[in-house]
C-alpha cells in the first residue's frame, strides 16, 4: 500500500502561519523538515547543526515530543500543532506548558491536533 502524504501536507500548510509542530515519529519529522526547510529539534533540543530550540528565533519549527516536552521555555510561541496525539495526560500537560507559561504575551495559546483515520 503506498504512503499517503496528506498529513505531511497539512502540517506543511499549517506551518506557513508560524508555530511549533510537535512530532512523535522521527521519520515523519525528518520528512516534514525536508519538505518545508524548517529545522527539526530532536535530542537535547538541538537541530542537525547543534542549534538549540531555546535560542531559535524563526517563525516555525518542528520538535520531537519526547526530547522537548519538558524543561524548555518556548513561551515566545503561541501556536502548537501536535501531529500525533499522545495517550498520557501528563505528557499533554508538559507539552502545553512549554508555551502556556509565565512570560507568554499572546492573549491565547492555541494547540491544534491532527487526528487521522483510515
């Protein structure tokens, strides 16, 4: 069965408005990065050039959920897209707290979630 790029294409269009795209699957994140040219921040919050998400000042980025859902101060962003929903509530709480925290200047912090079905 061939792969369907509809979720990748949706995420790429979403990123045009700026924000953080949170990914659980490495292959998906790397492919999205290749498609969009956006940096992918994986292990230790670093991209492939060793730059940190915490010093990144671009309008949009792709993040590993596992590597970045805790301990990152990302309140300069107010839009989030989770590309694959997590099952554990504590993981959601940690991820959302990266942008919804002290220092957030936006009136609203938005989190969109991709839910796909066959």
